C-alpha cells in the first residue's frame, strides 16, 4: 500500500490527531489545489479542483489538528464529487 492509500485509510478512520498538512496532502492527491479566499481571508483556505465544488476549511490555530466536523464535511464533499465511495 502506497503513501496516498495509507493517508486515505487514515482519513477514513477519522482520527482525532489528523493534521492540516495531512488534509492538504490528501486533497492534493485528489487533484485539489490550495488557495485562499482573498486578502482578508484570515485562516480560511479554499481547495479547488476544476469544475468540482470547492472545499473550504479554516486552518486550525493555534494548534494544527483539523476538527472532526471539518473532516466529516470534507468526506461528504469528496463523496459528492465521486472521489470516495
């Protein structure tokens, strides 16, 4: 099993210690590119993938752990895009 598959399996288990960098790598493995919502976006980050619906997240701070609700939303978005079953 490759690194991308291991990261995907880890994400699907919804671990309590999933980092923002892991989330970014996961989304990039599905073809998403990181951007921001503009000059005043603050901690809001947007991930775009062609004509698929963009995924918006708040970059966690002061820590680096993605909140469970955000992980569930990303999972739902990836399922709706047909990237995860």
